[in-house]
C-alpha cells in the first residue's frame, strides 16, 4: 500500500517546507481572531496574509469568467 502512494507522499514532503515559509505570522492570525471576537457583527471569514487575498481575487476572476460561458 505504501508503494502505491510513495510518489504522492514525496510531493507532499517537498511542499510542506514551502508552505511553512509562506505561512502567515502568528501575530497576524491572532489579530484577525481578536477582531472577530470583539466585532459587534463578526464576519463569516477573515483573510490573513497575501495568499488569502490572492486566492479570493483568483476565485472572483474565475467566477466572472464562468458567467460568460
């Protein structure tokens, strides 16, 4: 069974250090949690870090593109 997933596991092991380097600082995450807990009307989601904003922008662009298909 291990041989079946060996290639995927190797890829994940290569990806983990890159993800750790790009992770948001704990202080930034704590700030978002503090804003959520102290907000009179908290939002469902809080974005933290440049990657989160990029993902939202890409997702919005893909939705716009899908509307024209």
